[in-house]
């Protein structure tokens, strides 16, 4: 029996603002617990929340980037429940009117286009973080009140690879738009996975299993792959799945039962009385949309369809918006594939070695393109270009000037090279005969000319002349 997995994801992502969503406390990662807190975060009596407008604008920006429908009003709700990480006894969130609904994200899965439907995205405040030990639990309120965007997909994902591709695309949207740094290692992006298996062509979905708070994207894929295997084995053996919540164990790469989930919790939602609705004007939305850059999917589409870049190279470039911007400036002035090779090879090597960003890189896009064009036009060899590249890092000069200073201009004049080739052939007729018999001695002749000219002869021109002269004999 063949089973089909149906997966929906809920992604919580911290929003990058100077202060928290409803208090003036600093919004920033701090290893020292309980230092970014104040009376509002700790729910002291009589305190009132004030909405962070920057958080609201970034929520609108993200909803727009996800192609969502945006409501007329920004409205907050109260989600009532008690847990030690929630000092107020309720969470300020959005329930009835999320900032974005019915959106989508276009992604590539192994260069195949797929559209992931977004049910909604809504803005809320994060909870405190809990550190559990054998006999006690510690609470860190630094995270309490940090603005948080929750993105909920439709159940339209069918494999771990699709989930991984979507999560990476979503992370890039957050980063490209400047909404979040989306660093999973700091807990800025956390994922809940809902997965069910059903027989192929079944009209209804199978029993839903939830996997809570998966901390890395690769663990999401591992959890999905494990659950598909686990649920398949249960169904094939005649067993019955239960609706439950599980957690992912990073050490064993398995999911572990936490609790059964029979029915939804009644959170008794109602409108947050202390924060009035904010009207979202078309002018505000349009002004925010203008600040959204070209996103990952559009760039990949261009790299695949126009530039013919391999998948691994294209995906490496789009991981960093500034690097992608730099690449595109170079690619529009020279051969895009050569520009890709230079960027992913020489340029990234320098960035990694010197621990700098592309914005700190000394060679401008214009100068890198000019260097590549010197190779394309046959003025210097690839080997010489690497020497010029290193010199550009030192002097930050125009590549043409460096080539002139080093006397590297290639000899392309056939009238200069032909006599040298003819003499070499006449001095090595035995080797020429071996070449005619099919022996691979061609590189010997090119190499000898390159040696005589100290690497300044154009290898392509030398090869052309050699073949012409051999055919005469």
C-alpha cells in the first residue's frame, strides 16, 4: 500500500526591532538572563502596553512579501491561558484578523517550481524561555514580549525536502526584507510540524501528529522523514495512529511522544481592550511594498533561465542578499557563468579567510567584471587573471592598469607567434609525427611556446597556428 504524507508548518520568527512589541525594553539577544526586562514584561499591576509601530510595519512588509491579503485594520486579541513563561496569564496576539491571509511562496525544489500556500501570518508577543532541569525550572524573561511573526502554511507540503526548501526560502524573505535575522541557533526561528499519512487517492487526510518546537531546518527534515517511516510501519502492520504531540530528539534523530491531543484548547479569545484598532491605509501598504527588494525566487528564476547557472552555484549566491546584489552587478557587465565562478571561488574565499562581508570587499563589481573581460577577450590567461586579482586586493587598482604595469598583455598577433611555432615544429619533427599518429603531445607544443613567451602568448591562438602548420606537413 502506498501512503502520501501531507504536511503543514507553523513557523515562529522573531522580528528585528529596537524595543519589544509592547514595552520599551531592549529587543536583543543577551546571554545574561533577565536583563532586557521591565515592569510591562513582568506584568506588574497597573501597567499598560503600547504597540511598537516598527513591529507593525514589518508585519505588513512580511505579509506583502508573502503575497497575502491585508485587512483594513490592525487588531490585536487576547489569548488566555496560564503557563509559567507567560506572566500576564494571557498573550497579546492576532486571531480574528491576522495581518496577512491567503498568501503564497514560490520555491524551487531541485530546480522544480512549487507554490506553497500560506493560510495566514500574524503578529504576537513571544513568551519567556524556560530552562528545565531535573528538579527545577529557570525562567529567562529576556525573550518575553519580543515581537513574533507566526506563519502558518496550508497542508500542501509532501516531503522533508519540500519542507526544507520552503523554510530556507521563508528565512531568506525575512532576511532580505530586514524583518528578522532569522538565526535558528539563537532561537529566532522555531518550527511546529503537523503531519499525517493517508492512502494514495484517499479523500480525507489521515490522523494528524504534531511535532513541537523543532529548532533547526535540517531537524525538521529529519523529523518529517522519521515520522513518515514510523507512521507507514504502523499503518502497514494494521495499527492505528493516534492524534498526539511529539518532540524531536536530536541525539537519536527520532520523535518521542509527549501527550495525546484529543481536542483543541479553548483560549477564550477576545479583543485586546488596551490597544485600539489601527487603520491600515493603502498609502501605508504601498509605501512599505516599495521597500521590498527582489526576493530569492525571482533571482533564482533569472539565474536558472537566463544565466544557466547550476543549482548549487545559484543557491550559494542567493543565500546572502548583498552577495546576490554584487553578483548581478558583475553579471550584467560580463559572462554570467564566469562571474559566478569567480564569485563562488575567489571572492568567497577572500571573504571567508578575512572574515569580512561583501560590502567590505575591496574589489568593486565594475573592476571584477573588467578583469573577467580581459580573460574573455584573450588579453590575459586565467592563470594571469588570478595574479591580477591578488594585486587588485592589495592596490585596489583598475585591472587594465595592473596588467600594463606587470607587462602581462597577451601576445595575440599571429605574425609574432607563427615564426615561433614553425621553428618549434621544425626542431621537433619526431614529436610532430607522434602527434599525427594520435599520441597526446599537443600540450607539449603549446607549453613550449608559453614558456618561451613567459606565459604571455595566447594559448588559443598558439593552438590554432600549430594545427594549421601541422596540416601543411
